[in-house]
């Protein structure tokens, strides 16, 4: 029972951090150039939402191999969003503080998701 509580707490923490990441990305992209609305802004938002949505869908499916597939997609989207953050920072679309904060959170999320994948 204690192991089940640890897992539940871990997944709650991960979902909370994923939600925080999605909202922070949306907040930061509000200030991107308007000519990027259908470019980097849209792609970064989609990649970021994909992390959370695939995580949720994987756990809803209840089968380990299906969960693994969705978590791998989630992890891939996280890596995609990481590059888009770097690209956006280099282009001057976001400041250093936001970039470092989001990158740190993305690294933490990556370790958490990868940890689940290694246990499957």
C-alpha cells in the first residue's frame, strides 16, 4: 500500500509540474513577435501541450506497452519543446531568466518521465 501511495504522489507531482510548464510556456509565448504566431509560437505551444496530453492518455490506457509508447511520445515532445525554447531565446523572443527557468523545469520533467520509462 505504501508503494502505491508513493507512485500516486510521484504522478501527482509530475502532472503538477507538467501543468506548470505548459502554463509558463503559454505565458512566455504571449510576448513573442506577432509574425511568429503561426510559426514558433504555435509549434512551441503544440509541443508543450503534447507532453501533458500524451502523458494523460498513456495512463488512461492502463496497459504497460501502450503507456510506454505514449510516454515516449511525451518525452520526444519535451525534447522538441526544449529546442524551441533555445531557438526562441537565441532569436530574442524570450529573456534569459525565462529561458533558464523553463529549461530547468524541462530538464526535471525529462528525468521524471525517463525514470518512469526505465521502470516499464
